[in-house]
C-alpha cells in the first residue's frame, strides 16, 4: 500500500462480462446487459479523501455509473475505511441479550454428578436423598460407605426413602469401614465391570450408557497406611498403574472419582510427586483444585483424560454431614428421558354399593352345593373376579418413572437454601461466628430430614392393615424385597390401588 491510499481496480468475473453477443429476442429484449467495473479505494485516513468533491462523507459511496453497450466499462469507485465516532454523538445501547455461560437448555443436556466421602451411610439416608432431589443429581459417587454386605439394611432404607435410583456398591467384608458405591438414575443403563482384585485399594468399575454415549466411571478408595493396612505407597502405585493400562485405552469417556488419601495441596511431598507423575504419563488430568477436607487438604479427586472435554462447572460445598466436602461437577453427556412404567389398577372409588350388592346376590344366589371344597373355592374366586371386572375393571396406565420422595416437603427446601446462604457468607468472611451459625443451621437441617422421613414411615405403619404391614417391614429391612419400579405409594393418582 503506497503512502495512505491504494487504488485497486478489479474487473468483474467472466460470467458477468458478456457483451459480444446479444441476448436475443426472447422476452422482448434486444440489447445486451450493461456491464460495470468496480474500482475500490482502500484507505486508513478518512479525512484525506474528504477534500475531494467527488467523494461524500459516507463509508461506501458510488461515484460514477455509466451504462454502455460496447467499449470499455466505466469504473465504479467506492471508499472503504474504518468507521469513526463523531464527537458529541450518543452511544448506542446494546440490543443483544447477555447469555449466561451455562444456559438452562445446556443444563438439560448434561449429567449432574457428585463425589462424597460419607464415612458411613448409616443414619445419613435422609440427607443423601434430599441432596439427590435438590441438586437434581444423576450420579452420586460415595466412598467409605461402611456397608457390610450386598444386602445391607441401609440399601433397603435408601430405596424406601427415594425412588428412581439404583445402588451399585462394593462392600468390605473383612473389617470395619471402607466400601465404595455409585447411585445412578434408573433411566441410565449401568453395567458393572470386573477390572481385577487389588490389595492396596477398593474399586468399583461401571460402564454407564446414556443414549449413544458411553462413560466408564471407576470409583476408588485407598485407605491410609496403618497397622491394619500393610500396603505401601509403592504397592498402590504399581496396582493403580496396572488398572490404568487397561482403563485409559478403553472406548468412551473415562472418569475416575476417588479418595486416594494423598495431600495434593502440597506438591512437594514425595508421594504426591509420584502420583501426579503417574497421571501425566498416562495422559490424565486431575481437576479438583480446592480443599475437600476440613483440615484443608485436597483428598477427593476427579480425574479424566487430558484430551476429553467432558468435565465442567466443578463446585465444592460443605453441606453434607461428614468431614469431607461434597464435590459437584457436570458431564457433557446427553441426559436420556425418564423411563416409562406400565401400572395396572382398579378404581374402587366410583364403585356403587348397591351395584355391588346386586352383583353378589346374582352370583351367589344359586351355587353348586354338592361339590368338594377345592371346586367351591375356585367358584368363589372366579365369581368375585367377575364382579370386580364388571364394576371396577383393571385399567393399565403408562406413567413416567420420576424421582419421588413422599416425605420431602417445601420446608426442607427452604432450610437448604438458608444453609447454603450461610455457607456462602462464611466463605466470604471466614469468621468463626459465621462458621458456628452455619454449622448450627446445617445440623438442624440434618435432624429435620431424619425426623420427616421417620414420621412418614411411622404414619405408614400405623395406618397399614396386617397384610400391608408385613410388606412395609420387608421394604424397610430387606434389600431384596425392594423393587424400585413397583412402589404403588410413589405414583400420585386419584385412583385407589388394590
């Protein structure tokens, strides 16, 4: 560009520069189409061109147009320059709306997950259920469950408190403590994988299928070194590297949620250096950067591949009753729709007493008297079934299997909001008085969860008949008696169940 201006002359493309042949007489046209040639003046100084009378002050201005039939086309000159703001001009208001970083539409397309070291799930089912509902969690990874067997009564207590979730767990049967679990929504297809047995840590390997995407979640808990735990750090690193060699190349996304009992907040510790070096060598990245323990250490970790862009919006909160914080994070995996359940019911509410009396009189007015007891019992059952099919026929209905907790109410939601507001204030001020106020309200929220859940089950037991009572007791004590999709009290309806 010479000096400040540069004159560029361009000819139109060959498809537009056709003047040799007329277009013919079709549509009544006898003359060729006029052709133009554009000359563009590109400059960075607008004031230097304003002195020329042929150029106006606008940004783009046509100077000369001449229609010709034959011969050299006349140039069309335009001025291209940067737009300047005139002094004293009013600033235009923005007309575009500000879109948040994670919109509501985007949140519906992601899976909400969380990691928590519970230090025993016993007595904390109410808090776990309320957290699943309030945070709309799809996956909750729990370490240190302290479950004793696959049929632990705590699992039955969980299913009786909230529906729409399945529990996959690995318990420690040799001694007290330990154990890992994954609570996943029932509309997610979960398959447990056997990745081997290890002596230095406990693990649970599952494959989660959400629509067309696959996520492999490996939950690990490594107990700290003690007299009962003779495994050393080198033993753990050896076994953990063996697990990673088979897990990292696996298809789909990979998420490792664990508690390794390494202080990753201190990068100078020898064990921390060895552990982080192993992660980097495997192409993995750890995403938790804030303390997750009340002592100020980073113990609970979420690890994914460095090349995978699946993790976002990591949030750490102290709203759970444990010495470990709740680590919430999102996975950019499509959330499947809620599953459908087909139920069968009879509507006894609209059945008339007079019609029932007439049907019974008509059926049992004449009955076979000279038959044995078995045939008489069959006649009675068939007759009663025919009467019910006539007055209250069975109707099938397809309902959405949503997350339901009948004991959860608006009071708990308001208490949880108060607790989070006090936690935010304590984190901002870091004062001891704010910490005490936050802990007091949090403990009150925990007690209220347990009280409401206990009152709900107490009311069910008091109002149940003898047949229903045994079923309720089985649901509260036996994990095998629980079927998450067959809880009639979960589905609100105007019709009465059998």
